[in-house]
């Protein structure tokens, strides 16, 4: 039995999802949002945040594109551990060069940093569009 692969499709009304249910297909806007969230971006943002004291403080505010994950790393010149987390707890310890954590956030200011020594720092990186 031959399969015609040159058929023109004018409109798709329903598609089948993973559970086998018939659902509406993604709109053009939804398709663009999906492509943006899984595609690579053109540029990289990197900044260093040096703590001003020994209490938790938020990172400076930078918008993060949808689908992009922020990397927070221990800075090579630190004198001790760096603790990262949210505004109430910072239990995740970065202790040496190469230590880092990933955060799927929409703004870097939701990530908080605490250091036992004022002036220790983190390096923050994430992809952006040029």
C-alpha cells in the first residue's frame, strides 16, 4: 500500500497527546514560545556579585529569558564558603572552584547569597538574546 507524502494539509483540528486524548494543536504563538524556550540564545550575561556583609542579600536584578537557567558559581578569590538559596534560607554551600548551582528563575534577584566573610563573591551567568 502506497503512502502519499505530498498531501497538502489546510487545517488541523485535533492532535493526539501522550495519553491518547484528542486535543487542540498548539497555536502559532505557543509554537514560537516553545521554540524560544528550548532554543539557544545569541549572547551570554555574566556578572560578579560581591557581598557587602555577612547577612543574606539578593543578587542584582537581571531579567532571565524564558527557558534559561542561571548558573551561580563560587568565585576563585573567596576566603571561605558561600551559601545560596532563597530569601529565607541559604543552605546550599559552594566551597571551592568549580562549585555551582543552577536556578530556573525569571529574575536573578530571587537568588540570595550569604557569606561568612564580607567581600566574598559569586559569578553569575546565563544566556540572553543579543
